[in-house]
C-alpha cells in the first residue's frame, strides 16, 4: 500500500520555520492504543462520541470469515447508547448482499444504516436528472442496484473474437446514447471494456465517475488482488479526464454521509476502519475521531510511518472484536 506522500522541507528560513512547526505538530499526533487506556481514559473515550460509523471488510469480516468478537463489540456499543451505521467502499456485493452479511453481526441493521458509493452516485445522478445510458464497469450486483434505481445500463460484454485492427475499429464505435462511464471493481474487466470506455469518454459531456478507488483487494493475508485504482488510472491517463469520485475518502461521499445521517457535530462521531488511505483519511477529513484496526489492509508499521496528519488515527486496536473485552476490563461494563 502506498502511504502518504512524505513532507519535504526546503531551504528558505520562513519555509523552514513553518516546516518545523508542522513537524512538531505531526509528531504530537500520537495514536492512542485503546487497550492501554486507563479506566478514566476509557470512560472519557466512550463519552466522547454518540455515533459509530464502521467500515465492513477488514473490520467486521474478512471476505466471508467473521472477525472474532465483533458481534459482542457492536452489542456493547449499543448498550452504551451509541448509534451504529456502516460506510463501506464495497459496491461489488450490492446493497442487498452487504445488508444480508451485516445482519449476521447486527440484527437491528436496516437499509438506512448502510452507505456504499453506489448510493451516493445514484443520488447524484438523480439530482442532475441524468437520463442517458450508463457504461458500468462493475459487478452484476452493482448493476442490479443501478437498474433497481431506474437507470438504463448499456451492454458492456463483447463476445466476438477480435482478430484484426479493422475489427477493433468497429468495436470502438461511439454510442451517443451513453452519457456516463462508471468504473468500480469489475472482475471481468478486459482491454475491450477499457478501450470502449475511452471511446465514450472522448466526448467531454460524458460523465466519468468512480466508485471504490482501492489499490489492492485483500482476499486473505496471502492473496492480494489489484484494485480498481489501476484501471481507473489507465482511463485517466489515456483520456486526460479527471473522474468524479464517490468512494472513501472522496469529498462527495463525505457530503453524502454527513447529509444522510444529519451529522451536526463531527467530533462526536467515531469512524472505525482497517485502511489508512480509505478510512482514516475519510474520517479525519470529515472531522470525525478515527479508530484503526489491524485485521485488514493497514499494519502497525504502516501507521507508524504515516507523515501526514489526516492519515494518523486518533486510536488503534488490534481488532474491533477486542473492543468488548477492553471496555469490560477497564470499566466492568
Ligand atoms: Mg475495509
């Protein structure tokens, strides 16, 4: 995983003073180990937020394997009076699929408690009264979400064999009905799909939208797949276009979450995630408190090497599943 760009310091005196201040500022931002808090610090921590926004993959489960103790931790937070919602970048299993998985951990969860980038994209397209076809690079479940919301999707599959440049030319004919290219994780991604996307994106009025922008997808501790970031980047480079981003940590998703949950005081929100680049950056950009757990993408060593203030979490814990035990040990709750 690529962490933040390092801060570089230059030679002028004023810049140097400014940099020293910044360095001091960042060095003061030391994440706190939740398991090492005293009882009074733990009480203070629990009293400091009302809402928990929780990522799913790498926090609640890994692929379909549950993370031990998560059910109890969610229950404990509810008993302490916290409201829990879920904010995931995972469009691939669709809203229904994610909700079905969450029900196994949180029986009270409803559709309204879950946000994925698909919902923010749909809300945006409805707001601008988008009525053209969408060329969607994504999973069948993501496509289902768009169709259920009333959008018309163009066929992205192309089954003919391409055996000459003449055939390629035919393949790359524009389709004026298409008004948006949406790029998320597509396990059947092909050069043909990318090439057709570049054709449509050549028209400046065609919207270029991204969902999840993850660089890597962790199937388990050993299997890591390239994430959608890489083919989104290739589209950007070839077309010279900058996409409208809707996944964590984008501004569009920040606004969507804040509005949907009517968040008045962001400092009273705790964001729990396993990715520094997606979750900590998203949470701190929103002004939330952040808790990083090490059961997914980011490691303790990634956290220690962070040099940018919005990538440093306020708290860390080995696993979200440990929260229940830690609270019980410190506060006897
Ligand atoms: Mg995650």
